[in-house]
C-alpha cells in the first residue's frame, strides 16, 4: 500500500504541475472503503466515511514529513478535523490551484475554505470571463468562484448568508491582487436576493450556484432540498440571466444521479437552454458525487 500511495502522489503531482498543490491523493473506496486522502500544500487531510483509519494508511502518513488531519464525515459531524499528531505548522495557510491562491483553515470547522472538487469549474469560469462581464456567485462560501471570475476580468457579486464567508472572500481576493472594493458583496438568502434582482431588472452574464443539499429557513421553518427544489432555483435564476448568458449548476447530493440532476436543471432552465455536463477532476476518479451542469441561454 505504501508503494501504491507513493505512485499515486508522484503521478498526480506530475500531471497537475507546479501551479497546483491541492488535490485528491486517494479517491474514496479505491484502496479502503470510506477512506479518502487530500494533499493540501504539504498537509494531508484524511476523510473517513463511517470508517476507521486503516493501519497501512496511518503508517504511510506517519512516515511523511507533513501535518496530518482526520475528518469524520458521519451525518451530523460538524467539528474541525483533528490532528493525528501535534501540527508543526500554522492551521491557517494558503494553497495554490492553477496559479490562484486560496486561504485554508484547519481550525475553521467542518469545511476548510475550498472545495477542491470544483477545480475544473473554477478554471473554466476564469478562462471564459473577460472585461465587462458580470458574474453572480450564489451560496459563495469563501468566494473561490468570485476570485477566479475577477481574475478573468469580470465584475463579481458574491452572496452568502454568513458575513464571515464574505470577509474570507475579500481576503482571498486580496492575496491574489484583487481590490474587493471593485466588486459587490451581499449577505442573505439566495432566493430572496434572486427575487430582488429580478424585480430590479438586474441581469448577469454568468451565475454560479452550488447550494447545500439540505437547509432549513430559521425564520419560516421551511426546508429546502436539492432533489425537490433545485429546479425552482434554476427557474428563478434564469430571470436574472442576460441573453446569451450562462449558468453553472452543481450539487454534491449523493441521492441524485448525474442523469437525474441534469433533468432537474433542464426542467428549471426551460426548452430554450443548452446543457452540457462537466466531469469531476481526474484525481477524484472514480468518484462521481459532484454533478455539474453548464446552462447556456
């Protein structure tokens, strides 16, 4: 197993090149059931889904000169990853993805600051943005899509419920030489803001949506589920999309197959839309949990 992990690391790092140092070293279920390992700028994050850390994996990890963190993916688990041994480096650090820097924080809770499975989508957005374009990033978290769109030349609007996420987006912009004051930030519910934008007649050239698979409205008690409500979200977003604009719709719901999710997006987008599916990054193969559909109007 040690030799296999060494070969995986060497092969993936060679393919990714020097501009990316955050990737999935070991895809889930490839060597051990329920075990995945991410390499993050010289640190290792082990994700366990209803599994224990295998002895062979622990031996390989402990032989590396790197900080190691363990993250449990059981339902309801929301704690920060726990170090396998005392960390030698700060919990906050930056990673590099296709030449773009993003801040990570191993002590920030369940999510560390960047969903590395979205790497292909971020690169595609950056390549397709240009000066004068407007991009709306919904459910933005730490604003990685906004950073890439801004680097491509677009003016971005970043929307999230948490003020801390918006602040982290601004930090990600700054470390990439972007002035946050040239962009817009909105705190609040995505559905509320989409309705408001539609009423104002405010349109965007591109909209990015990566909503949670499940959420509860603290004010109304209403429940939003991707499998039943995503098509309505797409339909509402199309009202804020410029003619000829595009929309990236993604979900990591394991209940939805790629075919079912594509049908859901098509229902919301309407018959005039053109849809294309985007695969996960190669280093996640054979995982298929992240579904991505690009919509062009």
